[in-house]
C-alpha cells in the first residue's frame, strides 16, 4: 500500500518577488512574470531554482526548505514504509546531496522508484 499525504495543509505558498536590477536571470524573469499574489508550488519553485544563476530568490529558497523539512519529517516518522509522492521525490531529489550517506534516504528513493515503476506499468 502506498503512503499518501492527506494532511489539510496546502503544497502551495504565496510569495512575492522584487528586483531593481535591469539584468535578470531567466528564473528571476519567470518569477517576475507572476504577480505578487501568485501561488508557488513545488514544481514551479524547482523550475525557478534550477534556472537561477547566482542567488536564489529568498522566498523561493524558503519555500523549498520548508517543503524539504516536511518531506524529511514524514520519512523519519516512517523510515521503512513511507513512499514519496512525485512532488516529494522531486523536492527530495533536488536536495539529495544533503542525504547521500543516509540509509533512510537510500531506502526511500528505492521505494519511490519501485512504486513508480509498479504504477507506471499498468
């Protein structure tokens, strides 16, 4: 059976960006295209982070760190059974270098791929 996050909290967050620089990276331009009340989700935040050259927008960085903390807390609470969702895997994979020596992380990644392959073949 797969673990599913059924908590009422949202995986999106409101954020705003500001920049006075006339030269902006692609990620900064992307984030500026969203108005100040835009919703930030994991995939959007990861896209911005992956395309940022230089310093990552603080609100995007904070959002990603908060999401990672939530994923890691769920993994630690059920280290032998928790199966990451696609979004959880994406956020965890972005920061995987932090957990390269962790057996919990190694097993969680293996469970994700096992479940992903199982569900993708039907």
